[in-house]
């Protein structure tokens, strides 16, 4: 397993992204996770160049910006909104493929205020995810592989549907495409599951991405997540993809990145980062 750092908000200035990537790499992270926006603030080629410059791959793109800022929603009762959401995600899969990243879909599923009927919502979400997953699975060209879309089970306070790992896995089975997988995030596991570690044990062999987040969303060690247990369980199931450090409360990105790396090296002896 390799450790990456998640930048929660879009970085709209290329020079600032360069600076952040340099700092994140210097702290010992092996990857970075970015939030996608539309249109991209700079050519994707410039991002690829920075990944080579710093030896820091973009391992994942988050898609939730397009719900919060464009209102694009997979569960929307409006067919035109759903189609725009599909088109946007297909565009994001193209960027993800060129970067060698996965594309995370969570918030774009929508809220219960978008669609109160869970059955109807999940029918729409599945119908929308199929063409996105199919587009992601297609080779990117010049022998490059396609991308993988990962469905994130998000807690019921933030997203309207597919809150648990089992629900996300069922949606993946329902869509039935090699271009769609799912992921886990410890803050959502802590809210929705009976056991964080047992859920990782059950689903860890199937997931394609992982978010490492304290139970309060803040600096590592300020909540009650069993970090050594999480790493041990991921190791037990043979998880070999990236785990992204996610801290979005009570610290700026640089303080969060530095403090998390220090904490993990001190507290998690079974993590060999």
C-alpha cells in the first residue's frame, strides 16, 4: 500500500499546484489526489508534466465539485441534468485515464432532496453509471489503459444513497462493468458500519481506492480511529493500491500533510512508508 495526500478544494493556479506537489513529495507521500473541476484551469498536459517533475502521480480525481457548483446529479428527476452529469463524468474519465488515476463518484449521486424515492434514485444512478463505466473501460489510446470509476459509499448526512460498503458493492454488481469499482473511507465507515476493521476485512480485496480520515475529519490523533488496526487489516487483505490522507477540518493543507505523516510514522509501526 502507498500513501497519497488529498487536496480537498481545486487548485486553480498551476504555480501553486507545483508548489504543493513539491512539498507533498518532500514529506514522503507517494501520490496526490486532486479535485476535478470544469473547465480545467490549465491543460492536463501541464499536470502530467508536474507529476513527472516531482515523481508524484495523481492517483485519484474527485468529482463532487460538479454537484456542488454545477448541480449535476445522477439521481435527478430531470433527464437533461442526468445527461449532463454523465457527460461530465465521461469527460473526467478521460482526464483520469491520461493521468493513470481513478475517478471517485460520491456526491454526484445526489441527496434525498433531489429524489426522495431510493429505489427510483438507484435505478437512475445505475443507468447513468453504465455509460460512464463503459467509457472509462475503453483504452485511452496509444496503448494506454482506460480509467476506473470508483463509487464511494458516503455517510447519510452528506449523500442520499449507497451509504454502506455493501450497498456500493451491490451497485457495482448491478452496473456490471469492469470500468466500475468501489472504495472505502474510514470516516464514513465509522458512521455507517458496525465495525470499521471488519468492513475492511470483508471488502478490502475488492476495493480500488481508500481514504484514510480521522473520525472527526480533523488532524490524525484528534479522534478515535484505530490507525494501526486499519493498516494491519489492509495489510492482511493484501490491499496494494493507494490510501489517501484526507483531512478537511481545523488545519490548512500543509499543516495537515506534515502532521499526518509524522503521526503515521510514530504510531503505525506496521506501515512501512
